[in-house]
């Protein structure tokens, strides 16, 4: 990334591996503070440590796949409600 993202915040889902992990690292290297999300907390914690060891700012936001979510306006729910 050629543009500086200093002062910006990025949320990356699927950040525990693959493209999500690579995107989080690239965004952090470009200066963004990065919030990383995925199901595997241990992998997120390691990614946060890597970003911080390179001088970046990151926080892990583990997803909870069995959470009930109400869909706006539809009156429907998704998940084990």
C-alpha cells in the first residue's frame, strides 16, 4: 500500500489466517490501527503480538459463531435463538 493510513482504523474479518491475516498485516504496516476478528482466538492473539512487535496497534475481537442475531426490520433471528 502506497498511501499512509496513519490515524485510520481498519476492521479485518477472517484475520486468523490466509488473506485476512495478510490484509491485517499490510494495513498495520501502512499505519492503520487494526481490529482483527475471527473464531480462533489463539491465532488472533498471535497476530496482534506480531503487529505490535512491528510497532503497530491492534486489538483482537474474537467472533462468537453461536450468537443469536436479530435482523433489523425483518423480525427474524439467526443463530440458536
